[in-house]
C-alpha cells in the first residue's frame, strides 16, 4: 500500500520547510517509508474532497490504504509506533519520548505560533507593537526552560526520538526571529536535527515542489 500525504501546491514559505508537511516527510524518511505527495491548492483545502480527509481544511493529511489521518502529532506518532527508529523499545523511555512530542506541540509550539501570527498576519494591526514584547517574553520563557533541561545533551532524552523530531520542527519556526540565538545549546540542537540525512531528504523534497513551480530562468 502506498502512503500518500498532502502538502501545499504553493507554500507561502517558498519551500523553506516551515509548513507542517515537512515534519511528516521527516518522520517518513527516518523510518524509511516511501511516500507520495498530493499537492493541494488553498481553494481545494476547503472543498468537500479534502474536508473529508481533514475536517479543518488543512495540510498535511496521511493516507495508507483505508486509514486516513490528520494532525501531525497523530501522524508522526502512528509512524513511530509502527516502525523502528523513532521511539525507544523500553516502556518508560518510550513514554518519556511521547511526552516530549506532546510538550513540543502543546507547550512550546503555542507561543511560537502566537509570535508568528503577530509578526506576519497581524503586523499591520494597531495593537501588535504593544503585544509583541509580551509574546516574545512568553517564547523566551519556554526557550529558557527547554535550554535548561537540554543542557549539554544531544537530544532531549537519550537517543534521537519522535520527541526530538517534533521539538526541532517546532523550534525551526523561530529561525527568522533570531530568538534562538540567545540559546546556543538550542541552536546547536536544531542544527543537529537539520543535519540528519532524513531531515535533509525531507527538506529537499518539499523544496523541489517550490522549485518546480518556478518559471525557468532565461
Ligand atoms: N495542528 C495541525 C497539525 O499539526 O497538523 C495544524 C495544521 C496546519 O496548521 N496546517 C496549515 C494549513 O493547512 C499549514 S502548516 N493552513 C491552511 C489553512 O488553515 O487554511 C502552517 C504554516 C503555513 C505556512 C507557513 N509558511 O509559509 O511559513 C508556515 C506554517
């Protein structure tokens, strides 16, 4: 059975890996599962065919035979449970790695999303200038805590896991803000994630979608 995921036909980030299909591609690459990608336009996201797969009209989705999933946390967890390479075998270590997945999505990603929303979608609003320092402070709080926990380790809990995959994916969204620069161990952690061959393949695959949509140079 072929795994099919969905991704933006035209990602606003011009293939910089910020859209959430990248983390699913990365997980698929880590566990060595081949996959196909169906590109979806912004209009098609809200049409019945896509809404049947994703009730909120978003990417990515995941289809494997008669199983269809949405939410990157659920997709990466599904892959990590079924294939070796993303979760430890030992029960307690496995539970801790899963905890880090949830921490990335529920505790670290929300303030980062808030920052992105303020900086990009609400940059022209009159309240943004006043709100921004407060939002940045919230992001700093989380980064400080995460940095303290990571310390000098390579990964959050022993070997690389789906918890790290998700945390690095979330932190990557801070790159353009420069906020990570104050935390050298987190910046190095993100760089370690990006250096993984599986991440490199995932990044290249999503960048190729953008490159292919560009008119040829004269
Ligand atoms: N909680 C869901 C998950 O983890 O799967 C969130 C999915 C989600 O937000 N999907 C976004 C989407 O489909 C794409 S990733 N949005 C369209 C819509 O809601 O109509 C968010 C995203 C989009 C673009 C950039 N970028 O260009 O920098 C970065 C992140």
